[in-house]
C-alpha cells in the first residue's frame, strides 16, 4: 500500500531580502509565520514527507523565483522540496532545480502557455512537474469550479476539472489542488472538489486549502481520495505538529511514513 503524504506549505513573501513565510485567509488577510529555512528545518525534524515553497507574488510581480531561499533551505533540510512561483520556462526550472529543488510547480505559466508543462516533463521527467490549480466555485463553468491565476487574483474561465485532465495529458506528474474558498478558513477541505479531481485523473492529487484539524486530513484521504494533504496554518502557529497528525492517521488506519 502506498503511504499518504503530509506536506507543509510555505507561502513566501520576498519583500524582505531573506524572505518570510506568511499565511492568509482565502488568499487575503496575510500575516507573518516565520523564516523559510527555519520552518522547513522544523518540519523536516517532525517527519514531513515533502515541503512546498510557493513564492506567492513572483508571477504577479513578473520576477524570478527565490533561488537563494531554496539554496539555503536545501543545505539544511533533507526531504524533497517542491518550488513554485514565477517559473515561466525550462531555463527557470533548471535554475530552481540546481538551487536544490526536487520538483517544480507551475500555475500561471501553465495556463498562459500550456506547452511549458510538456517541455518541462520532457526535459526533467513527469515526476518533476507539479501543476498547481487554484480553484474557486464560481458557477461559471461546467463543473462549477474555475481555475485562477496570479496568486488567485485573476479568473481564467477555465473549468477546473477539464484543466486538470488536460495537464495530465500534457505530462504533469502530479496536481496541487487548492480550494480558494477554503484556504485558511480551517473549515476542512472542499471534499467534493477533491474527490471530483482525484477520481478523474490518473496522477497523484495533493489536497490543499482549509485544514483545521487532523480529522480534516483523514477526510482528504478517505472521502476526498487524495494522495497527499497539504497544510500551513495549523503547523506554522503550533496548533498541531506533523508528528501528532501522523499518529492520528495511524490510529485511523491510514498508512503514513513514521
């Protein structure tokens, strides 16, 4: 049986030279959470399976992603790092991978130029390419769910389900699915959306947006059919540790790496 993964997410703001981790609610109401590599080191020690770094303003500000932050983190943390934000082409991917990332995540660039997904998969392997989908229930598409870009600032008119299927065909090896409606609310994942996507594609789906308790992660796996669960607030602010979450999942018969 494949183990389910627990993944802390570090939303990074590069308005200060060393970077800082922040967290918002529904992509707004941003507050400080810590120093990127210090949080990453803590999560590695607690048993995180991977860490996702998202440079949340790189695409909006049309600048490069935080290679220096990744370099410093990779020297101190020895679990897979997935990095996204402001990555537009294979040259950007190569720069971030050389800095120490194990996977690349694409969102805005993938929607604006879908061929970048195929090019990345061909050059670095599908396992390296994660497509992030920031989804909101707008009612403007066939499934009712719509993909957004530029850190949730701009709607695309793309149906989340159809886009997920397309990026799988393009060669993506994994999806990072975030419910904008649930992000930071601690009300639990959008299980309807998570299950819809998980059962419609053949690649792993990381559920994101809304974790408030370990039970929410259990539901992501049992009801949402996700392969991994991503969280930020509950870890950043000390409400639960990754160790506690994994022990809870074990007690509820979910296979995780201890």
